[in-house]
């Protein structure tokens, strides 16, 4: 057990009426993956409970590497990170990390249910306040150069966290990998998995790697 795991479990215990202890069923779901000493961190919103359940059912060897490793969007993220030099070796394996991935909100939820709850901004703002100390602890322990928000939702929560005290390095934003692979692009005729959208996503990570000299 490490400092971050202990801190996450303390938050769960303190908020046990609001947050189910997912570690009882999914001990591999740490909410982070990769090398925390790396300059570049990718920041997602929160784990998808449906995805967590699906990959947990079909996988025998349950390790933290199940995270960001279950669907085509995850594959795009890992392959893009690898092409940018932020990971060496097989993109699907838990090795060769030159970056770190974590979430602003650590607790898993069913995406559809979460989206309904988030219509009331008080819901996600309360979550931001609950999980801010964990992200701050991660940052303070490892001092990254940049946080790269994966999509507008994680960016919105990061920006709100800043207004209530989060001390961060530079924040950048790129599209969410699931948006590229699973949803049509707003305002254009480009659908899911469009070749140019995939190419642009890969390039966005390459640009981040070059900018922060990873």
C-alpha cells in the first residue's frame, strides 16, 4: 500500500455515506497508472463503472494495468502516448511509461447516471471538493510540469478545483479519446473513428510531448 492509496481510502471512509468502497470488489482500480515522476500527466474525469465491471469479468490476471486498457478509446490513448514517445514497448503492457495518467474524481460511476446527476452543478462541485486533496497530494509529491485534461469535463473540474484552492502546474486540454472513437464531432460531418480526427488526436499528444520535452 502506498501513500496515495491510503489517502484515497481515507477519503472513502470519511465519505462512506456518499462513496462506496470500490476497492472491496476492484482492488486494481487505483485511479492512476504510469510514472508519477514524469513531466506530463494526463487527467481524466473518472472511471466508468460499466467499463470496470466488463473488464473485471473477462480478465483473469487483475492488475492496475486493466485501467485505461479496456476499449478502443483506451487503445487510441495508449497508442498515441506510445507514438509520442511517452511510453516504450507494447502500448497494452504496464511498462515503459514516460507519463502518468490519473483522474480528477477517483470514484467510478455509470456514465449515463453520472451525466444525469451532473445537470446539477452542485453534484460535481461537491465531488471536486472531496477529491481535490488527493490530486493535490499527487502533485505535491511528484511535481509534474503539465496536467493535460482529457476532454472538457475533466478541464471544467480542474478549473473549478483551482478556484477552491488547487495549486497546479500548467494545464493543457486535448479531446477525450472516447469522444474521438465513439461520438460524432460537434459542428462537423466527421463521425466516430474518422481518420483525420484520430490523426489530430495523435498529433495533439505528440505536440504536448515536444512542448514539455518529455
